[in-house]
């Protein structure tokens, strides 16, 4: 799959997930990084879909941050 075939917003989400992984010294992008990137990247389709499924997706950002931070420490936290 070619990264340049992604929409601009999808590329932005993946880049933000990559940046989050780097900030936590992780060597790969985990689903939690993608979730946090989706929740914090403005005007993306992922947030619109999550709003249809979850009452307050913005409230899940803190949970995803806690979980991605715990990945480095080796702890396990349930997000939902």
C-alpha cells in the first residue's frame, strides 16, 4: 500500500501517530497511537465516525494518552 494514495487527512493522522510513538520512544505505531491521533487531529472522518458510535470521543483522548504512556512502562490499562 502506497502512503501517497491516502487522503491528506489520513496522511496527517498517520504522521501524528508516528510522532506520538516517537515522543514515547516506541519503535512502532500501535493502535493506541492511531486512536489518539484520530481523536486529536481536527476535521478527520475518524472523529465523525467515532461521534456516531461513542457519545464523547474527545473524552477518550486522556485514556488513550494514559495507555500509550503505559506501553513504554510495560503496564496494561483498559481504555474502554
